[in-house]
């Protein structure tokens, strides 16, 4: 009876191993078939991309040619631009001289602007200080001081 049980277990193990081996072989064959079809599909994609890149290269060559033509045309018109710039520089220099003559008037205006900025800054600072004191519960003392000092 023991002998029978041992043989039965060995036979069962052998069958399980052989079934696993057959399953692995079938899976490997299926994977190889899939891999082969996948390789051909990737090769087709690469070939399509190569064709697209060669088409784009031709387009870029044409674009470069047109840009080179534009550059040549711009270089020929550059001498005309230089003469225009000289005329504009004379105009700008005239404006600068006129401004320099009227600088004394402008000086008075800018001092007035600076004084206005200073007073506005002081007003903003005083306002922010008052808000700070009111927020920190010091408003009573400030009000008493303001009432006392501003009444006289």
C-alpha cells in the first residue's frame, strides 16, 4: 500500500511538471508569434516616420532658400534705412536742444511734483499709523492726546 501511494505521488508530480512544461511552451510560442507581429508593426511605423521626415526635410530646404532670398533683399535695402536713420537723428538732436533750452521751466515743475509726492507719503504714513494704533487698542490714549493737543 505504501509503495502504491509513493508511485501515485510521483506520477502526480510528473504529470503536473509535464503539464506546466507544455503550458510554458504554448505561452512561449504565443509570445514569439506576438513579438514577431509587433516587430513588423514597429518596422512599418518607423518606415512611415522616415518618409514623413524626408518630406519635411524637403520643405525645410525650400523654406531656407526663401529666407536666404529675403536676407539678400534686406541687405540691399539697408543702405536706404541708414539714410533714414541719419535724418531721424537730426530731428532727435533738435528736440534735445529745444528741451535743454526750456529746462528751467521744467525744473520748477518737477520740484512741485516732488513736494506733492512727499506730502502724499507723509499723509499715507500718518493714516497707516492711526489705523495701527486703533487696531492695537491704543485708540483711547491717542484720542485723549489728540483732543488735548488739538484744542489749544
